[in-house]
C-alpha cells in the first residue's frame, strides 16, 4: 500500500454520488458512484522508469527504489555496458574508489539485474543499448522468463525510418513468442525529426508509420514513446514541446489502444560537440514538475527520466579510449553520490504515485487552454495553439471527436473556466462510469533574466453546471472540497498539477 487516505476522505468516497448533469427525460439526476480509489493502490501503478540504470548492488537498488521508480531500462555506458569485461574505470577522478565488474556476457549481467528487480519490486527491461534494432535470442528469453521482474525488452532508441522495417520483423517474432511482454521502442522528438530519413514527410507521419508497422503488430501493451528535453536555455520551450504531444495524440487517436509515454529531462548537459550552448539553464525542482504535469494533461500513462545515472560516450583515436560525457548533472553522479536532481525527481515521482490510483482510472478525451485574462498570457499563445494541433480534425474520419477544445464549456460538467496570472493547460478525462476529470497545470514562460524562474501563478475560477463538492489532488495531495454556488477557485503555481473530479451529492 503506497498511501492511506484519511478516514474522512474514505467515507466521502464510499458515499453514493450524483453526476453533474440532469437527465431531462424524467427530470431526475443521473446517479453515479466514485470508485473506492484505495482499492486501486496496488493495481493502478504508474510505470516510472529511467535511462541510466544503477549499479547491480543492493544499496544502489534501494536508492533507486527510494527515488520512487517502478521500472528500469538497462541502458547507458556508465551504469550498464561498461560493466562488461571492465579493464579500466573511466572516472574523471582517479583518486575516488569506483567499483569494477567483470561480467563475461551481457546475459550474466542482465540476470543479476533481474534478480535484484525481483528482490526490490522493480520491473526490468533489458535493452539492446543502441539506436539500432536489437535482437533477443531464445537463450535470453529462457533466462528472462525465469524472473517475475522481466517486463519486456527495449528494442531500439530513436530509430530512423530505415530501421522501422527491421523493427516490424522483430515485433512479429516477439509477439509470437512473448505475447504478454512489452515490446518497447523510444522514438525521436519532433525537433530531431530531420535526422530520421523521411524527406518531405511530416513528423506525425513518422509516428504513424511506426504505429502501423510496429505497434499494430503486437497484442500486448502498445506504448508510443518519445523523448523530448525542453529545458534548454531559459526554460520550457513551449511550442515544440506542446506540438510534440499534439502529434502523438493525433496518431494515438488513429491507432486504438495506443497509449502515450514521454521521456523527460532530468539532466543538464552539453548535448553534443558544436551545440554546447543548447542546454545551459541550471535546473530546478519546478523544471521537473512542469514536464510531468504537462505530460499528464495529455494523458500519458507512463513516464521515464533521462537519466538516473550519468552516461559515457566512448571515443578517441590512435588506440586510446577516451571517456566523454554529455551529461553534466543527473540524479546520481559517476560515484553513485546523489545530485540535487535526485531529491527533485524523488519528490515529483512520489506525487505521481500518490495520484496514479485515481488518474489511471480515467482515459484522456481532449485538451483545452485557458489564456490568462490579464495580459500575462504566453506571448506565443496563438502560435502554441496552432502548433499543438495542426490538423483539420473534422475532416479526418479516424478521429471521433476534436482533440482540442477551444471552449471549455463544451465539456459535460464545466460551465466556464477562466485564468489570470498565467495560462493554464487543461486535460479532459472520462472514466468508465462517465465521470469527468480534469488535469490542470499553470503553463508560463520563464522570466527573461537569470535565474530564469517561472514568474507567475494562476488564479483559476471554475463554474460547474451542477456540483456540491470536488475531489481535488494538488501535487499528489488529496482532499474533497465543498463547492458553493457551483464555483471553485484554485491557486496554481506555474508547473504544479491539479486533478479535479466534480461531485454532485
């Protein structure tokens, strides 16, 4: 049991509740019941994983669990590949003690991770550890299948178009021999689209091509995953980040039972030679949070961080191996010491695990945007909206309803909603009982001068069609609030997340 609600909150949940709409056919209020959300504590658990695995030791796995991760990819050179036949530690400070390993094969190393995953309750995804499609042999499957911690396999990271045909074949084979395991690939973001080899195509077509040729071939969980690292110089780059979600939602709507996954940025890095100035902002806790709650507004059902442990890029010449790391700071450093990001990611992961038993009961329906009414809206508001959904959805027969709602009153339970101080992104959700839920996050630019902090908070005034109470989760903290005259006022700090469910007694 991750958390226990207060006795008062439990009593409120068990009470039979009425919906916020009236059935005009017989002038009665249609009744509904909120689920016992506590019963989903161990069922609805968000997959929160990371690139950059810890070292395969009890103490390092405990540290990873304490950071509120639930899954792990076996990736990155510092924390994984270098453990194979290690002849030299590639640490920068030779005076510090660095553990050395000498695993003869990757399978031996994988098995140790699977054993520790079972012991610590962490789901493990072995990996090909490359952007090229990897293979999984019958020998590997025989070992992996011995462990309940084996969740699936990471077949490729950021594939080019020419790789997807190979992934199709692997997906078909994997589905035939491991139909209950996760076939996972992570795709390029929209700003990295130019390198994937689709001349003249749109980014959404790249995602759609992958779904058609890979995800549609498998019977297990279908995850459309992208990495997008938006905290660069002065903070969240709103336009391409939001439009990346727009493309993903559009494609997922065309491919049924496809869910979204976003790989988030927890690192400060010199991304690559020649682009050292691209990622220069000193990260903050709120940088972690705004990525998470923006993702939840678009209905993601799993998350990853890049990275937990740092990584090496190996290079050099004349027979000399050189260690180079584009990651300047991540959750832990090369010596397994906690960095500031560890505490921030731990806290935000914990918030997600506090709301997942409620949130995962809902399916995403639409998204809306409340532009700040006092002139403090995002200066690129119109551009953001245009970039978020570039499609005429009314002409696409595969889309059942618009993904972007410009008028929030078109939802079933909201009469109106306004924001001042900051724009607010609103995700609209519905559960199996037709209850509506709303994820809100205040979304704003940074200040224009150092230290580039988020300046504004949002005051949101909501009027419901008919509600007496509202179930509220603010950054993972749950409560039930009374509603007077169908009105609810919220103060939302930029980056914070609020999930609400209207209630009529």
